[in-house]
C-alpha cells in the first residue's frame, strides 16, 4: 500500500522534469533567434554606410535621408574639377574604400543619384518621374590609386559610381563623394521620350553645365556640322576659365525581341544620353 501511494508523486516529478526541459529548450531557441536578428540588424546598419549591392524600395531611402543632411552647399573648384576630369578620362588603377568623414554614405549617394534623375534629368526629357518608383540600386566608392592621392588626404578625389535600373530606365552615374555633384551620367530610357529634338538636348547640356556653379560661356561648341547645317553631336559648353567642358552625346536605337506567346517580333526604342566632362572638341 505504501509503494502504491508514492507512485503519483514519482510520476508528477517526471512530468515536472520533462516540462522544465521543454521550457529550457524554448528559451534557448528564442534566445538564438534574438541573437540572429540582432546580428542581421547590425549587418544592415553596416551595409548602409559601406559600399556594396542593395535593393531598396524608395520609402526606405527617404527615411534614411530624412535622418541625414543632403543640403550640400560646397562645390568643386575649377582646379579640382579639372583634376577629376583627367581621372575620369583615364582612371587607371583605382582603390575601393569605405566612406570617410565628410563623404556621403552609400544611402545618401543613392538618394543623390535618384533625386538627380527624378528632379533634373527626366523632367527635361518629358518623361514621367514615376519611372523611378521601384528600382534596383548598386554602388561602390573608389579613388585613384597613387601615392599623392590617398582618400584620407584628398577626400574630394573619391567618387561614387551608382547604377539605378528598372524596366523603364538604366542609369550609371558618377558623383563626387564630398559634394554630391554629378560628374558623369550614362542613361538609357526604354519608355517613350517626349523631347528628343535639339532644343531639349541643348537645355539639358546648359543645365548640366550650370550645376557646377561656374561662370559658363553660354555659347555651345559643336564638333562639326552636316552638309545641311545641322550641328553634329557631341556638343560642348565650357566650365569656368580652364580647359574643362560639359559635354553631351545622344543616340537612339531600336531593340528587337520576340514575344514569348506569339513568336512575333517586338520593337522597342532605346534612347541613350551621355553627359560627361571633357577637354573640349579641340582635344578630342
């Protein structure tokens, strides 16, 4: 009888031991998940200040820039712009590095590029700004590799190269890592472009030249003329008093593809624009 009475107590003890083991396992599991989430958050924070590849919706970029300051008022001097022009023409060996003090973070650089496309480039071609509602972005920060141009000593020589793309547009932008100024832009548009005539392209060139904040010669320089008197591309506009010009090149091609359902050919117009710095037509 005595052994029979102790049986429930032993059974209860086993249940408590098993329950304690289950609770311990759950605690370890949730603790591990917490540590993994914490690590992911730390990696995400590091990614936003480093170079690399990201894919972000527009809202996340806006949230990041609202916490920072993109109202950059410092512009490159004529001497700095000329040196950067030489580097962009023949970059040679380059070195990738993380943003330094006073340089744009990755998120700020992407926002500078997106804002330039949305507010500066697309409106001048009569393109819907909603073309950039969703996009993929990739970028990296680089500087010329030479003994006298260490990024720490001359941070204004560093540049962000940014790629933004979706089904409507593909753009590769090079912007200065300190001022955020767009130094070069290669943009391909796959949606219809409203303005492709000479006046629209000339306005785009003039506004691009004005973005450097220098006293520009308002007279454009043409590389050549056709027999009918049309001005051949590229076109140039001098920046300041030195031998640096803002330049524009444009082309339009037809891309042929095949419809997967009907096997019929599909034709899409691709309009390409290249804005860049150059030494002018006499040096080409």
